[in-house]
C-alpha cells in the first residue's frame, strides 16, 4: 500500500501513558493518531477504487472473448452441417453410374481430407477453449486476492499481461478464420467437381 505502508493499526489503537502511570493521553496525541487513521482510510479507499476499475475492465474483456468463442462455435456447427450435406450428395452420385467410380473415388478422398481437417479444426478449437478456460480460471483466482495481486506497483505489469493475452487470443481467432476461409474454398471446389460429375452423368 503506497500511503498506508507506514501505518501500524495496533500502534494507532493503543494509547501509551505519558508518565508510565495511569494518566490520560494528551489531546494532541489522539488528534495526531486520528489524522493518520483518516489518511490511511482515504488511501485504502483510493486503492480499492483503482482495483475495482481494473477488475471491471478485465471482466468486460473476458465477456468479449467469450462472445467471440461462441461465434466461432456457431461457425463450426454450420461447417459440420454443410459437410453432412456434401456426404449425402456424394452417396447419391455414386449410385448414378458405375463408370463414375474413379471420379467418385476422388470425391471421397477429398471428402476424407475435409473430414480430417474438420477433426483437426475441432482439436485446435478445443485446445483454444481449454486455454481460454485456464486463463479465465487464473483471472478468477487473481480477483479473489485483489489487494495482494493488484498492488499499484504491479498494475502496469498486470495490464500489459492482459493486453498480451488479448493479442494472443485475437491472433488465434484470425488463424481460425483463415482456416475456415480455406475450407470454404475447398468446399466450393468440391461442389464444382460434383456438379461436373452430375452433368457428365446426365449427358451419358
């Protein structure tokens, strides 16, 4: 505590006799100790306000990151549904003609590759979610000990750590979005190939 480091509550409460006897303490002594107590109270109040401000800021950041994680999960579910539809279309195209076996085989290989990428995406997303949950747990533990964790001398380092965490999560989100874009491109290419297969089958 910056301004309260020199205050000893027990010393302020205890009243030392003036002449070693039972004499009452001087008014000046009591007033001096009262002033020190009031100064200590004000300093503690300021520190509590600062710590609450930092805590509120971190809670808002966590809520934002949770919203981003939920959005990524929604996108992932949409991709899974799209993958199931593609599998159904592939099965129908295989029944059209025996002569399309080789082309259908290539389509199956592409679908298998797509499934593997989806599984890899799930694994990476799960790891990201676990990392986020661990970070959230750490922040909750830190909030339980605000007075000891967020001292004024440590506030700059804590703020920098929170900003670094935010940057890491944003970078991870950008990476996942890039992977989703790549999967969308491959999906469009697969649709084109399936469309070509259907056209050839109708012409024959």
